[in-house]
C-alpha cells in the first residue's frame, strides 16, 4: 500500500536515506481525502441543482406541449361541430 500511495502523491510518504519508503504520512492522507470528499460533495450539490433546474424545464415543456396538443385537438373538433350543425 505505501507504494500505491507514493504513486498517487509522493508527498504522502516519507523516505529513508536510501530512497525507500519509510512510512506513509497518514495525517496528510486524511487531509487529502477530506479535501477530495469536499470537492465531490460540492460537485454533487451543483449537479442536484442542475437536475432540479432541468426537471423544472421539462415540466414547463410538458405543460406547453399539452397546451399545443389541446389547441390542435380543439381545431380538429371545430370543423366536425360545424358539419354536425348543418
């Protein structure tokens, strides 16, 4: 595992005088993980807002589509009503 940590971020390990990994700086790992978590949390929050806005747009479009469909249906029924009255 220390090698994996060093590959991701060399600053998270302490090396001995021979350059071998001596230990992992877990305090720094925890800080890095917290920072990454906070970034992801912010991203999730922004995505939730975007989804809510998109959902509102879809609802608005559905309403407009229904209005147009209703108008088309009324126009199609109007000639039939005139024909029935004759």
